[in-house]
């Protein structure tokens, strides 16, 4: 039997139910994993609320985790029982003690990295790699603006960009988060509730604007951020917890590059997935810190969602099976 957290219907965290199920044997192309670390991400909230519809109910949420292989399908050649593995952006289902996963979704965890570190870093880490390597190849001394700089993705992007020699500017939602963003590498931090934050960003860059801006807020923040980008710079929208981005006219975008990159689309290509994971593991070995801001028992998934959605967490959020 495997304990899992099922979503009975769309709605608030109260729609979760704790159930025990029998996990079937893996199909020929699947690997059965007993999980040790389960990542909680904002995309899980979008699934729970129905913004990203799921194909059926009851459903188990979660697209990130790490664990140990306990069984393999007959066509699986690259994984073996006892091996440590991690994954991101699989079909949802990680809020469970044990699950079956298509072998193409799995990455072997190197001996010198822990399941806790890798399992809490995969989705955000691969997203950060996509932003800093594929969306805009960040160079030393470039200016990078990171919204929600105290959040899980914001901290990871800030730390990695700093590791690459960039100069990070962050915005945060409260005074208490300023120190967190600075600890993650930001050289300047502004409250995004400050009506003059965009002007202050431009002033900090000597009037030139930033080379790259990462908007994980959405709503009206994206339109305000356009003014902070230097000509031919890049603006990436990575989430919309503040609501959908209002329509833009092409003349409002001007000469900048605007994208809404999807890490799920990025790593559908198995070769890109493995190369990005290798790059992430190398960065983790080189001192990239992924701060875990909150951890909960698997049975407290509803509380984890409540705190994350309310903006009361910083860093990554994980669930731990019993």
C-alpha cells in the first residue's frame, strides 16, 4: 500500500484527501520509485484550482521529486533496483509514497549529491537553467532583474546568475524578505509595492536598464517591467500568481525580446533534459545553494499549499513521505 494525496475536485486546499492505494507493477517502460523528497511548486496550485486542467479526478498532484528505484519494467535498461533517481515535469503524481514513472522522465542522482538537494531543485533548477542558458545566455557583469527574489525560483535564479558573474537586482513583497533576497545574491532589492521601483532599477543600472528580467508575478507587473529592459534585452514571464497578464500592443514591447518560456516544453526533448540536468548538477557541486524554506509531512500537503499560495514561504517547499 502507498499513501497518496488525491485531489477530488478543483478548489482550495480542503479538496485534498489522504488515501491508501495499491501501486500496480510498472509497465514495460516504467520505473517504480519509493519517494524520499517531493517538491511543491506553484504549478501544483494551478492544477488544484483548475487553471491548468487535469484530465481526470481523483488525481494526484506534483511534478517533482526524488527517491529510490524499487522495481523496473521489462524494457528498462538504464535504471536498476536500489538506484537513486530524480525527475521534474513528469505527468502529475508525486504526492505519493510510491509511484510509477516513465523511464524517459528520470535522471540518475550522482553519488555526491543528496536526494533532498536534488529532489527539491529539479523543477526550479531546470527552469533557472533554461532562463540563464537558453532564454538569455547570461554573461559576467550583465544586469539581471528577478521579481519575487525571496521565493524558491527567485533565490535560485539570483544565486546562479551571481555564480555566473551577473549583477542581480531583486524585487520582493515585504520588508522581511529584503534580507533573504540579498542573501541570495541581489545587490539591490526593492519592494514591488513601491510605485518608484522601476525608476530605481533603471537608476541602479546607470540609466541603461537590465539585460534580462525574470517575472514570476504576472498581472500588471510585466507591463511595468518592460520599462526596465535595455534595448534588445530580454523579458521572461514565468508565472502569474498575481493574475493573467493584460493584453499588450506590439508597439508597447518595442525592441526588447519578450517570451513566456515553459520548462515542461523545454525538457520534453530528452537530450535537452539530460544536458540541462547535467548543467544543474554541476552548478550544485560548484556551490549553488537551493534554500529549502519549508518542509511538511506528505499528509500536510494542504497546509503546504495554503502557506505557499499566501506568500508566507521563502525558498523551496518540500513534502516528506513518512
